[in-house]
């Protein structure tokens, strides 16, 4: 579903991604972890064609390049780290149905989908709210609701739990686990990664330093600490 082959990217002269290669099969649930500045968001932006890189990225068999971007973005639902830029219609509902209607789904059906997603995320009360009046966590949920309504083949989520209160974070985890689509989730919330992903890719200074079972990598204290990370809270022993 997602293929990164020898992907490198630099902002001006500063290399950010260095020869990154990995495949994500259809239906896989992959966490992307790494310290601040490791290159997680940059990697997601290259997959969406927002940044142009060296190497080849393929989404569902389609090479990410300018002429293919409409197809790539139809296949990929994405939540960027800064979801402020993602909501552009006046209200939450209009944002949610914009994509599906654009791809030919009748309005009534798009609204039905939107209602189901709003209910699943527990935010039906936000349906007619103006995007600019939402709180930080509400914006995050609205951005997530928008991509869920698209029913994409794969989802790229950059820090999906940021700004969510514990109950909404828990609902998000349930929602993600109930959706059987390919997922690549970048997050510092390693407990969320442990609960929602089977595989983890660890990035450090723009390079893949580990790629394997989530349960193994997220329990490997030495590996995590060597890459400026810490064990998930649920695996941390209480202080004596
Ligand atoms: N627009 C930009 N111009 C120049 N450098 C940038 C730009 N955006 C990011 N960088 C640099 O690229 C590197 C990787 O940034 P990126 O946002 O991909 O990291 P990240 O792993 O997502 O970090 P975080 O965990 O803080 O979100 C960092 O050193 C960052 O300072
Ligand atoms: Mg980031």
C-alpha cells in the first residue's frame, strides 16, 4: 500500500531524510516514532507530495509525483501535525462532506457517513460549529473526523492524540482499532502506538534505525533511550 524506496530529503542544505526505505502492506498498522526533529512529519509530507524528495514513494501502486497527486490524495486520508491548516470550510459538517462530495458521493450519503463518524468520535455536538471557534482538541477531532468520513484506503496521522483529553484520546484509540484500513501513525504517545499499531518504525536523524514488532521495539528500553525516547508509561515501573 505504501512504499518508500531510498527516500532522501533536505531543507536547503540540511539533510532531514536519509535513504529511507520501507513497505507497508494493505491493512498494516504502523507506528512511526522518533525524537523531536527526527523527520516523522517530513516523511509524511513527502508521501502526500507536499515536499519533493529523492527516491520513490508509491501509494497503492501509484508513484507520488505532481501529475498523480489527486489520485494519491484520494487514497490517503491524512491529519497533519498542525490541523489548523486542514479545516478550510466554514463548519465541521461542511468540512467533513467536502471530500466525499468532491469524489462523487451523493450529499445525503456523505451526511449519513459524517453523522456516523461524529457519533463514533462523540462529537455530534460540534456538527454545525464554526471551525474557527473550536478549541485545540476540538479542531484535532474535527480534522480526524474529516478524514474518517473520506473512508480512505490508508491513513497517515501525525500526532493524532495531541491536545485530546483522556476520554477523547481513549475514544480515538477505539475508533482507530475499529477501522481496518492501512495506518501510519506518527506519535510521541507511545502508549497510543502500543495500543493501535502492530509494527513500529523508529526514525533517528532521518534514518530508519529499527523496524519491527511494536511489542518488541516499545519494550526495548535500551534502544528507545539510545534514540532519545523513553518506554511507554504503561511499561514504566512506578518509582520506589
Ligand atoms: N520548513 C522547514 N525548514 C527548515 N527546516 C525544517 C522545516 N521543517 C522542519 N525542519 C527541520 O527538519 C527536521 C525534521 O523535522 P520534522 O518536523 O520532520 O521532525 P519530527 O520528527 O516530525 O519532529 P516532532 O516530533 O517535533 O514533530 C528538524 O530538524 C526540523 O527543524
Ligand atoms: Mg512532527
